[in-house]
C-alpha cells in the first residue's frame, strides 16, 4: 500500500474561503417592510426609501429611476431614450467602458440599466464595504457621461442584429403583434408600438446628437425614485445619495406619460407564417380599464390565477398540457398599472404548428367556461394561498423589495396598500369573482395572434384529404 501523505503538506498555505456574514431573520410581510422603511426627499425633490437590514454577505441592492420630459416634448425620441442609459455606462469622466467594468469587478458589484421614453433606471448590487465607492462611480456615470460615438455603433449593430433575428422568430412576432393591438397611438407618439422592421429603421437612424440632447436638456435629479435595501448605514449613506443629484436640475418640464386603458380590442385572428420553425406560438390579450387599486382587481387577479397563472394546476395547464398534451407551455398573466386605469390580460401557449387549431379551440372553451360558470371555492382557496406564498417568495429578493418601494414612491403609497390587497383577497367569494369576470371579460374582446410554420399544417391537411380521395370505396 502507498504511504499516507501528510495532511499538513497537502493543505499547505490554504486559508479557506472568505467568511460570509449571516443575515438576520427578516420577515418579508408588507407590515414588516413598512415598519423598517425610512422615507426621505433629497434637495432636488427625488423621493427616497431606505430599508436597512442585516443580509447574507452584507449585500446591498439599489434602484434609481429618473423621470423626464413629456409625451409631446419627447416625440420621435423614443429610440434615443432607450439608448441613453446604455450609452451612459459606456464611458464617463475619464473612464472607458472597460474601466467601468473593471471597477465594478474589483468592487464585486454589478450594474444594469434600462430606458424608455420618459424614464431610465439603474439597478446596483454590491456589498456594504463597497457601497461608498460604487455610489461614487454611479455619480460619475450620472453626471459626467461621455456618450462615446464608437460605443453607440456597437450597441446599434447589436440591436439591429437582434431585431433582424426576431423577424423570423414566432414568439417575438406574436408578442409585437399583440402589443400593437393593445395600443392605440400614432407612429410619432412615444407610446406607439413599432413593428420589428420599424424598430430596425429607427435604430439604424438614431444619432448621438439626439442622445446628447436628451441628456443635456431633459435629464436631472428632480423627478424620480431611489430605493436602497440591505446592509448599510443610513447616516453614512444619505449624504452620498444626496451627492448623486445635488444641484443637478433641468428647466425642461416633466409630465408623466400616461397610457390609456380604454382600448377597443376585437377577437380578429392574425396568423403570422414563419417557415422552418419547429414551434408555434399562441398569444391572446385584452385591455381592462382598471388599475391595481380598483375594487374589482382582486377578483381579476384570482380568476387569472385559476385560469393560467398557477402552472400545471391551472385550468389551462390541466387541459391543454396535461390532459390533451397539446402544448409545451401554457398559461396566463395579468398586469395592472399602479396609476393608469389600464390592466392587460394575456394568454399564451407554445405548441407544434400542427396542433395550433386544437390549442386555440381548447383555450377559447376554457375562457368561455370560466366566464360562464365562474370558479369553485376550492379553486379560490388554492389560488389565494398560491398567490400569497408567491408574494413572499418574490419579496425574499431584496431587488424585488427595492422595485416595490420605487413603485410605491411613484404612486404615493406605502406597503400598506399591498397589505390591503391581501385583506381584500381574504374576503373574496366565488360569487364575487364570477360577477367581476362577467363584467370585465368577454371572449369576443380578446385579440388572438398565432405565429409558426403553418405551411406544414396546410401540407398535412392536403395530404390527408388527398389520401381520403384516393382510398378505395368501403
């Protein structure tokens, strides 16, 4: 037998992994989050919500949304607005894109950004010890972006390539088609939903001068929301948050860009042929004139959960996927604005193109049955329990808490709103859900889009007919 080696020699100078700080047992109920939240307003008017708590690894999450412009002043600038935050992180002060990324890596932090006409959002994930330096880096990005032309070309090429691929992708085409049917704005409006070819044209035409104008004339620290959740010292952090926006103002007026919920949607079926694609996509949707504070919204939420948001145990999952085996994935979801009187109800399925007709029939029948008969007490109880459990799971992520806090700051409410929604859910009855369904949802008001290789379906049907015609008489 070989000799047993010395453990000390094998281990050598190994010191083990870096110790990770343990977090506190923080209950993510609406009441507990509210009790821990500190709300402030910075000198520019920016609204702030802070939730200090011990976290595993001393992690900190930050979410900053800046709002600017109006629907009128931002006309024809929607692509530049989408580009603005991405270009801001590609160069700032004397830092290049690589310098910024190297600094984030050194601080074991991540930074992401999104932009739309009228708002842009930065999200940060870092650690307690790195927070001061990360905030200083964010300040440089916010206040001294160089908006480099060469980086714009890199982003432009990536976006054009991405949209070119979407021109033959069933899911992208269906999603765009449904979004266009649920929106009613002219092409020059920033709320207009552009087709994929139009998006390519806009990205090919966007200029750095448009982005620079947006930044210099529109952007400032006056309007928006900033939330910080995690392991940080409030007294040390507040002055650094103030430094992000102090003195950064603009004289360009700001007005929130609202989206209407009074949209007429018809049940017209749109079929998009995508040759040589294995999967077909079914997507249907409608608009309900309500926000998430509407008295009917809790009932809509539970009806949707029973229909398709609870996975395989939902009505759509049970019939379309489990019983009939027609779909690789099927479900529904509802999304309501906290401010605008607009909610959307969407139903989706992914299937073999040969089965698209059966999928459409099954979904329409289940929708009609839900409207005609309502839901049972057992279904309501299961939906309520599943929804509330899902809320707790989502709020276990500090990034989700930061998103909720920003949403509340914008809507002028606290987490008590969400606690109130949960109280309303507890009082719901199947009869109330049925009443609301019949009031707001009709199958003939749901637009349907299908996308896939329907040439195969036509060829199969033609072959079947031909086979029957050529068969001998019985």
